């Protein structure tokens, strides 16, 4: 009968949904087992521990310098008066493109004392994001130069190994935590991690700058 056919179709639909849910759960379980086995969770926890200490030390150093050595506010005002914003932003962009040579926190503090803090903070975040893209293509390019490739692959061996194992998750960690984002980006370029996925994961770099600014802006 028609009612029986409808009931059968509904039952088949429910069975298909249950199978789809089961497959999804199985995939999540497998991913969880993989990341546990390869040490991803331990790596993230270790990175979080390492992230807390530099932030605490940086804030403590700012407080100590401001109270015992010199006025941080006056120093940052002097920098803003001596150098144009584009000069500071250019230096930061170069740093973020070349292995993250200067801690971004110093530039975030500078943005906090600029005429338009949110604008310059956003430009710093954009500069870091674009610097990461430059680093990614440096990684892609050096694979064509054997001598340079071998030297950097040795220097970035740990990053490359981790990027091969964890892919996008490591880029997310590199974007959010104080791991040199340039190194993570170069490693992603060396292994030819999909560029479109890299661009999406790298957007979390903006979140890092805004979150750190909540603390640093209060200090300066």
C-alpha cells in the first residue's frame, strides 16, 4: 500500500542518516587518535605554556622599565614623532617576511600610542598576514635552489616535519601563538601545502593581534 511504501522510505532515510552520523563520528575518532598518537595535543599544550611565559615576561618588563628606567609612554611618543607610520609598518613587514626577527608585541605597543590605535593595529595584523604569504612563497621558491633548500630544510626541520604531520592545524597554532609565523609559513611553502587553505587558516593572525592588544594597550 501507499502508506507502507511511505513508511519504508522514511525508515530507509533514517537509516541513511544514522550511517552518515556514524561515519562522521568514526572520522572524528580517527582524527583524534591520529593527533594523540603523533603528539599534536602535547605540542599545542607545550606551545600554550611557552606562550604564557613570554607574555607575562613582556608585560612585567614593560612595567619595570616604565617604573624604574624610563617612561614607556614618552619613548613610544618619541618613536611616533621620529618615524612615520609607514616606516614603522615597513620595518615590521620585512621582519614578518624574514623569520619574524622582531617581536610583534613591540609594534603592538607602538600602535597603542599612535594617533589611531585600531587602524594601525589592523595594518600590523595585515602586514603580518601578508608577510606570512611572502614567507610561504619563499618556501615554495627555495625548493628550486638545492643548496638553499637543503640549508633551510635543516634549520626548519622540526617545523617541516610538524607541518607534514598536522598541516592546517599547525598553521592555526602558528597564527595564534608566539611561534614565528614566518617559519611555519616557509615550512608550509616547502611542502607545498595548498595555498588556498593556507590563506584561510592564516586569517587567524588577525585574531592574535587583537587579543594581544587587549593586554598590551592597557600597559602603554
